[in-house]
């Protein structure tokens, strides 16, 4: 395969025009057909499993096992969104029957549901070449929502992106989707151009803080601003109580290193900090587990170089001591290979070098913070962490969880997911998953990029007032031909007050 | 009562500190108590009805009847949000039971619900001194969501704002709410300071395009950006088919003038444009109805002056002819009094003077656009209108609605509410209401400021993974002490695939 060159301005304009043109027919497409499109993508990916994984290994350096698992997740995720699309609950259909005796006067017939926002640009991530890339979660949820998707390919795996794009295009064409339902564009500047284009109506991004903030600002400064769902960076603190460490230092240490070093530490939910009381057993096991870890290739040279520099900064910080130094090596192809680096420090040093230390290190590096017996973990968490994807607590086996209630509440304020007794790497794709969190973890605290709730980021509400049945969209019709759930506020029920609100003279 | 002076910097800091301090206890407060607080506010407003309406008349010039109706709506709205708070459906509780046989591997116990975002600043509107002001919709939904509210009072009705603030404070204190659950601040610069303060986590605004865009930019440029729900401006086009005008010119004209001139045209949903074929009967009735309309005081001198200037611009535009000129008069107190101004023009003129004509004129002015027999209304709508709160269509009595299907679809794309056969002024407060729309109508297309769905703008999701029951928030506990709706994904059901998603090795 040839390396894809940057999309030309003319091609870009064609892609944007097609996406816009595809919007109305994609929005009007019946839910079953939408679901079939997603299932068809899943089938195509499954058929090309070997080719996809081989290409991904070449471009990312990730292991075959990891990539096969990720591809399976991606396929399952597409099927999940097919189910969500077909069920139609995401449309949030609300029907208020006309009511001449409404509590504040006559109420018209009102029917509200959620419609696709329009063309979406999806800036893909380097570290999940399947699950957060061309066929990843944002593509699946946007298509399920009925939005055309323009994918900005990550330069870390361009050939895989092109291949995946071709498979999706074929799958959607075979399912009767309009031309323009999916496109892949290449080139950094092109991503920004697409984001700024009036035809694009929402954006999703997973990547670095700097790039994310730049794109978020561009989205807000457009003539017509659009929603921007950016996932920027997270240090995912883990807190172990003294009892947890006393009882279980070895297992904790081993699991910690596995969570830090898996996928060469290139995961958004990698634990960047472990708060634990000093324990020689913990340090020894960490060292042993980390030293046994084979070197892993970083995703691409630029990312490896950035990690190497960040690692040096942390190692050079006064008050930071080495548990295991780890290594960074550059090979003849400029690829960077790393083994885990684990350092230790104190809350006082963290306080003194806050700016330098409390920031994502995207690679197999983590910081153990040795707190003192009388330190209050909830206060430390509040002091050091502003917004994270996750926060984790380890307790002793019989320790009363009420003792960490304050820390749990603090983590629920500053993160999107609070984990007890597990590790943050490991994100289930389910209805109750939340993958998001307060800034700077994301730029939009009310959204998730993983799980079935992700579909809502690409929808907007519209209400029809007193519209005849013939011109109502299917989900709002009394006949309900798509058999979607409809929440109905009946005529007359406001007389008993009920919870059905109030019509309004006068009005805005 | 003395005119409230601008809140001092020290007071402002105290207010922000109290709001932040109130956040955790307000978030943890049981839903019944939250509901009682809202009901208590409603009761206090009802008790002080006469005093409130008298003050509102003095400060806004709106009629007693209009203000009494608006106060009733505001009270009912508070009761509606009390019901919503108590029912707990808004929490969107999702529980995935732990499942060792999950489709992609072992799934942990995951429990997700929506929590309050934290302190909210509510920039109030001049034109609804009750329903969009201190005790208005955004305050009601934010308190129902569990967020402390800092209200930026509108300078058009400062004494009423202070009075309302005192009533709410008393009501909430009596209901056991924490100090800091509500505060009212005065002064334009103070509003911006509050918006920029790290302790504030969301903002709602109803007002002018310029002010709204400035505040939206400030919200996006914060060190830690926050959601900004701005309602900026809308021209609410109305389209009448030739048959509608033929059959019903007199009634249409009279209703149109009533909708344009009610509350001196100072309504966000005022119809700014009526697309109709030329009809002398329509013009004559419009003239007659408008000339019969008594002069009305505009809300405050600055707004009146801006209207006068905008009106002159429109009247002076070449190609614009007068149906009824109306009047603008300034009294000895600098208050502006107006009677309705209705002008006529053509699509060609609208095209030529697009920038000048297609913009909100906040007052009793509207433009009749006389289209030609072979004009396509859907195309005209798409050409001239980008984002509006509402779009309206009038059909003949026996006209086949399918004939306007294309226009309906176009309006569903560019507005938040499509009305058939009615008028946009008149907003029911119900589950299916949508008061919002694509930019520039609002800065956030996925939200509504009216109706029960408004509560979602002040919420964010958080997930608990494998947390023991004792430290789970009440809505997520198996015992469900608050008796809220819980959507449960059962263990084992993924074996039949189902729609329950997929757990993930490996993961981000």
C-alpha cells in the first residue's frame, strides 16, 4: 500500500459537500437500516481481521494479542450501537397530548425527539488504532445517531486508517447508505479546516492537551460555534490505604505495574500516581515486576521522543527518587523502545513542583506518592487533582469502606469514574460506563466517549407543535411505525396537577 | 426600597465562596428536601404576589395582566421542577450488574448517574422579570439538579430582582438548604467576573447576540472552560401558503399582529418575518389591527433606544415599503413608547440587504415578505435562515400537509420547534417543549431552557465501579432508599448478546 498523501483542498471540499448532502437522507433513514449498516461494518472488519491486525502491528508496534482484543472490542462496539440504533430509546420521544384543560391554559399537541446534529468530524487517537480510530466509538455512535462522519486519520497509522475507511465505505454502500456517510481525511491542517467548516456540526477528539485545547478554541471561535468533545489528558490517581498496603503489598505492586506498563503506558486511564504509605515490600515488588517487563515499542517516533523528554524532566526533579529507572532506547528507524519507569516522591515535593509533576506522562511511567500516617487522602486529592477520567481506591479486605467516604466523594467530584479495588485501565462498553470527566480530562464534562450513553453527544432536540400525522417523522407518529419507546403526557392529567408542567400565557 | 448598588468585590468573593461551599451538601441533599425547597419558593412568591407584580410594573412597564400570568407560570414552573426533582428520573440511573461471563470478558459492577455540575451563574433576561429572571426557569432547574445558583440581576428590574432574591433565600433557609444555595449579584462587570471564576461550573444566559457571544467566548477561554447555555436571538419566520392566505387572510393578519405586538414585541419567539403571497386583504387587516394597538412602554430606556434605531434602519432600507409605520416616542423619563411597525418587502430585497434585514428587531416590528407564486418556500427558508428558536407554517383548512413536507424538514433542521397553524409566541412548560435551536438562536444546540428537559443542562455523569453499598450514593444503592427509577443490565444477559455492550481487554 502507498502511504496516503494529505487530502487536497479540492478533495476536502468534495468530502464536506458530500457529508452535508448525506445529512438529510441519513437522518431520515429508518433505524433498522442504520443498524444494518453498523452490523455490516462489523462483518467487514471481522472478514479482514488478519489484514487489519497485521497492518496495525506494523504501524503501531502494539502486540498482536492486544490488537486482536481491541479489534474484537471495536466489532462488538459496532454491534452494540446497532442495537442501540434499532431500539430507538435514544430518540427520547416525548409526546404531550393536546389538552384544552391544561393547568395554565390550553396546551397544544407537542412532540419532541432527538435528531442528528449533522456532519461530525472525528479526530482519532494514536493509541487505539481500532477502538478510538476510523471504526471506533465516535464513528459508531455518530452513525447510530444518524450523522455523516468525516474521520481525521491519525498520522501514526495512516495505512490502517485508509484500509478501515475503505471497508466502512463498502459496508455502508452495500447497506444503502448515501455517498458521504463516511470519509477519511489526511493531514493536520486539513483536520483544522474541516473543524472550521460551516458544514460540520460537531467534533470529537482524543489526544494531547495542547492539540485538544487548540481545536476546542477553534470550535468555539467559529462564526457558528459547534459542540466539541475533547478528551485531553488524565493522570488517574490511585489511593491505597495503609491497611491495603499492609495486607496486600505484593499483589498491589504487581497489579500497579501491569496497569502502568500495559500497552507501553499509552492509555488514557493509565494510573499516573499511586498514593501509598512507605513500604519496602511495595517498592521491592514494584521494582521486580517492572524490571521483568520487556521493552515495548512506543506508538510512533514523535510520541516516543515526547515521552523520553517528559521522563527526563520527572527524573530530574529534586525530591523525586527512583524505584525503577527503566529505559528509553531509539532504534535505527527512530522508533522509541521503553521499559517501565517508576519514581517515588512526597506530597511536599508534589506541592513544590506541582506544574512539572502533575501532568500526563504518556508512556510507562508512574509516580508513587508516599503519604504520612496523619495525611488526609481526601484533602490531598482535592489539593492536587482538578479533573481526571478516573480515581481509584484500594482498601484492606475487612476495612470499613465508610473510612474512605470522604475520598470517594472527592473523587466523584473530580473524576468521571470512581473505582474501588480495581485498576482504571479496563473500560467496559456498557450502559453504565462513563469515560469522561471534569476539565482538563475532557472539554465537555457532560458527555462520555465510551458506552451506550455516548450516542447523545451527536443529537439535538426538536419539537413539532400541532403537526398533522402525515408530516411527522415516524418516531413521533401515533402509529409509531418504527415501534420506538414513546413517553406520553396524556390530556387531562394536569388537572390532578401531576408532573406534567404548565402551559403559558403570556410567553416568550 | 433603595436601588441596589453593584456588588462589591469582597461581597462577590464571599458569594462565590459560599456557593462553592454549598455544592457538596446541596448535591447530597435528598430529593424530597430539594423538591420542598422549590415548593417553598413557589409558596413565598404566591404570598408576595401583589408586591412582586407592583414592583415589576414599575420597573418593566409590562401590564399587570401579563405580569400576573407570568408570575403564575413561574410558580407553576417551580412546582414542575419540584415534581421532577422528587421523581428522580432525571438522575438517569444505570446499573450494570457484575458479570463474569460477559461477552468480552468479566464485567465489573458499574453504576452511573447524573450529578450536579456545581455552582451555576444565571444571567437573567429583561423581558421576563419572573419566568426568565431570579426565580425563573434556569434557577428552578439548577436548584432541582442540585446546583447552587448565583443570579446576575438584570439592570432593567433591580429592585424586583433583590426582592425575589430575598424571598428565595428565606424559602430555602426555611427548607434547610445550605447558606449559598442562592445569591443575587448586581453590576455588568460582576457578571463577567463570576463567569470567569473557577468556582463556577456552568452558565445560562438569555439576552442579546453581542453580550451572549462575548460571554460564550469568555466561558470557552477560561483556564477551565465550562458549559455556556446562551439564548441570543431569533427571528422566528412564519410561512403562509397561498391557500392559507386566500382562505383566511383576516384571521391570519389579526393573529400575526397580536403575536408581533404582544408584550411590545419583546419576546424571543416574536415572528420577525411572515412569508406570504401579496394580498391586499392581508395588508389591510394588518394595518387595521396594528393601528388599533395601543402604545406600549418598552422595558427600559436603553432597550427602547436600540429598538428605535433598528426600526429606522429597517424603514430606511431601499425596497422596504410600509404597511403600517407605527411610532416610537420618548417620554420625560426617557422611557420609550411604541406602536407596531409592519413593513413589506420581497425575497430579492431580503437577498440584497441580508445583513441589515435578517437580524432580530427586539420590539413590535415585523417584516412581511411577499413571495412569488413559483417560489419554493423550503429553498427560501434555507437561503435566509440559519438558526432560530421556532419556524411556523400556516396551511389552508383542507390543504394536504404533504405539500409543505420539504419546508417542515427544512425548519426542523434550522429551528428547535416547528409549529403548524399556530404562532410561536406561547411556550408550554411541559416534557415535550423545546426552547432552543441552532446558532445563533442559542450557543448550545443540544439544550432547552424551557420544559422538564431543561434540568439536564446542569448535570454530568459519574460512574462507580465495584463500590461497596455503604459508600454508594443513595440512588445507586440496591436498597434504592430514594425509590428512583433504576435501569438495570442484568448479569448473564450478554450471553444472548442482547443490547448490553461489551467489556474490554485491552482498554484505554
